């Protein structure tokens, strides 16, 4: 066992133990990245995969199609602010939206555990459909498999989404340039803390709900308002830190954050302190960042704030030439720290 | 418990018990159909889904896109003739191909159980990639989730495929018309028996391998050779009987089979007799049927037989006006029987 002294998280994965899959391989952090680099990229080696974006863009019959896939294994299935059904729609819609695509069609594949209550399945299916309608997407193809009792965990859902990719605009994690501004649409950490509270039976003074929401109209609004959008990312497992670290690495640029500009709700900050968590690493399901050319930052911020899901938007940092590949942060105390990728696994099965 | 006297299979699902998910809901037979009709269609209610084809066809940016999804939960992961990686490609490629589409791009989503050997994951990824290359499709987007030990079963894979749908030709399960011929590309039951033998440690005189294979070039060849193709289906879980029952129901027509024309390899027939299974219900992964207008049957059969995966092709029956919605069969003994849908679950987790 090793401890990452910068973030305070314990890394559960000594190199020698990595001949088996660890929970942390699903965290969206460093271990997930290793798994992609060591196993999947060498095997699949597609240029689309190697760009490590949330969605691929391919050409079919002359049309530019965006495509993305996500499995949802969240526990519990129902949580304050959402459930696995709505999450399975928003997660995939958001992965398309941050690439600038218009989400259109979804597949939905269910892996059920024998004995799973039919009433819960109906409830999830209804929620999934409501979410799809709210996003203007249609479930057009589906699949169901059943595994024996004890070989699954109630319900896993995979959704794969396709949409119309923009013809010209190219958003990609490798396009951040020194001077670009980093915009965030609101306060972080609510999804992770809501799940954790539900799971552990914690009660806070005011209930914390997941921020689970579809970001497609917000993304479209930002893209329409400003020309210099380099890249957008929704912040899910691995939190703000992992998304920024991936962009810093892919763009070979530094990212300098200003902690005082990063919105965190008081209840979330309190819960994080109590639980020893850093909100930068906590999962979100309705938050996104946009990397924006300096001259476009003001109009992009205005567009964000003009959307119900972007009212709390802030410019939280800048892309730098210095410290290429690293994310650094000026803390509220005025000191500087490195914001590393999530090393181990903070909260398994958060999405 | 009720017994289906026509097929000899026991139905494990008394109506009252159907408030929970049963293994049979994943069988591809009657219970799977109930789940789709009772839960998913009412929830999602899309016209594309309601046609109950293996793939949806949607329009994106002016292009006709075919889309299909499948999760693979097969046990064991490695079996004679294939593994979960190759199966995950062929299964999805075949679902596109039988709709007349050209398979192009795949997503691949992995749900791993904590502790799963990394060496097996590499082996599966390599096999998946080899299969994709053999089919001329590219894995362009991927996802990995990890669940705790005891909450999964090693590895589940979802693949979703998109392809170019034919512009004019309309293949659909509701298009069978009286007089149409039913073509089958070869001997049935090999996948199911190979898996069962491996699982139960059975040994036969000559080893039975899964017939797991990509059918896209065979489908294309048949479509090119003949104009009157109404519908094609690959035969997976639920076997030949379920595919034909679905077509009979969707087309409101009868289907009359001639048992003597249905190829079954001697070893498979022997294993089925020993195990009390009916080859009509046993899963395949490289077999397909085509429903063909009478005047096109001879050229379609010739085209099938001209392909390495169709050498053993036969015309196994006819679509009838009588017995609409039912599949009947003239047995080798000259008697007639109804070939019902798979009622319970013959072999869970066959794909």
C-alpha cells in the first residue's frame, strides 16, 4: 500500500497486485487510465479511441456520427435526485453533448440478476424513458440478459448513444492552449456526497441531492455563444481533478486553478471535511467544464450563466505553458498544491 | 410449475412468481418476449422497438444508420470455438448484417468483477480485436466499470454496433407472406451443445465446437443474389424455434417446417438425445434463416451454398396462410407437431 501524500488518498494498488482487476480500475482516475493504456489501447489501437475523448466521431453514409457508450453499475439504484434509469440517459447524453453533438438515439441493455423485483425494473424503465423524452432522445434498440442470483447485483444498464456531430467544430481534450480559460458550470461534489450519504445512512442538516442532469442544451448554448471553445468535459467519476488531468496530459499543457473560484456548496464542503474527502475528486453528474480561448471566455461565461444549469458558473483557472501535464492550484490559504489524478478508489460504483 | 407437453420443457414461471426476474427472462424465449411486451415496450414505446427486429434503423444527418446492442454474459468465458470477446463482436455484427446493413463501428463496454485476472482480460481484448478486424469493423469507443467481488461474474461485455443501412431494401420480421420459403444456412445446435459440454465436463466422441462466426458477408451475398428476401434472422438464444415463432407472430402467418430438411450434426443429435434437449431450441452463433419469396428461393439458396458458412444450407419450410402465428413441423416420423417458443430456460447464459 502506498499513500499519495499530495491528495491524502491511499492507493490500494501496489504494482505487483495489478495482475488482477481492482475496484480502483473503475474509479475514473489513475488506475482506470492505466487499464486503458495497458490493455485496451494496445488491443484496439483505433485513432478514435486514442484521443481519449468521451465520444468518438465517425462517418457513416456521408454523415458525421458521434458515438459513446457507458455502463451504469451505481449502488443504490435509487438515490436523492435520481436513479440508475435517469442517470443512464443523462450520462450518455452528456458524453455526446460535451463533444458538441446533438444526442438523438440510444440503445439500452439491461443485465438483471435473477430475483430482481419486477416493480423496480418498471420504475427504472419509466424513469429512463422520462429522462430520454426530456432530452429529446429515443430508445430504439434494447437487450436483456439475466444472470443467476449472486452473479450480478440487481441491475446493470448499458446505454450507447449516437448523435449528429458538428460538421466543422472540433472539440478535443488535446486542444487546450496556454492562456485558455477554464469554465465550470456550478458547484461540485453533490452527486458523490448524495450517494455516499444514502449508502452509509448519513444525515446532513439539509439534504444533499445528486446534481444528475442533462447538459445538452447548456453545451449547445455555450457553443453557440462563443467561437473559441477548445474542449468540454462532463465531470463524472474521478471528479474535476481527473477531467482536468486528462486534458493537461492530452494537451501537454499546465492547468492552474484558483481554489477560491471553485464553487462548493456549504453542506458538501462540510460532508467532505467530515468524511475526509476532497471535493475535487468527488463525482458529479450535471457538471461540466469548458476550455475556452481567452477572447471568448467572457461570452462563454455569460452564455453558461444564462442557462438554468449554469447559473453558478465560474472561471476557475487558466491553461499555462508552465508545468505541462500537471494541474496545480492556488489554495484558499494562498499556498500552491498539485492536484493529482485520483490514485486509488474513493467511492466505488458511483455511476 | 407447468410443463409444456409439446416440447417437454418445464416452465419455471408460474404467473404469480413473475413479480421477480427469473433466469428464463433471459432465455430469448417466451419469458423474454413477455418481459419486452410487459415492461420495455410500454415504457419506451418507440415504433422502431415495436417492430422487434434485431436492429433499429434511424436517420442521422441524412444517412440511414442501423443500430443494435447486446450484452454478453456467457459462462464459461472461453469455450471450444470461441470466447466472450469474439462472440461479442460476431453477435452484434450478425444483428446488423441480418438487417441488410454494413457493420462499421462498435462500442465495447466492460463490467469487470474485482479480482478478475488481467491476463484473461488481455486475452479477451485481443480476441475481440481480432474478430473486429476479421469483420472489418472498428472499436471506436469503450467503457470500463468494476464491481466488488461477488457482485458480478468475472466479465460482462456490451457491444453496440452501428452500420450503414440499405437505402431501399426493407427487411423485417413482419414481412413473411404465404408461399415464402425458409432457408437455413447450416446445421443447428452446435454453440449450445459446445457450451453445455464445457460447462458440465461432458466428453463426446468427436469434440463439438461452437459455430460462432460472422455472417455479414453471407448475408450480403444472399441479398445480392436475390430480390425477394423478406427477412433474415440470426439464430442465437432460443434457437431456431424462437426466431421462427417471432416471425410467425409478427407476420401473422403460419410456418410449416419439414424436420427431414433441418440439418443437425450426428454428434449434436446424439448429445441432445442424451441430455433431453431439442436441437430446435438450442442456441447457435453462426446460423441464420432467410425468409424468401418463392421465385427467389432457388437463387438465394445457391448464393448461400456458395459461401463457406452456407455450404450446408437447406430450404427447411414454407410460410403458410393456415395456422397464422404458429410454427408447425412435419416430423421425421411423418406426424405433425407444434414447435412452440422456448417456454422456460434451457441453458442460462449461453451468450
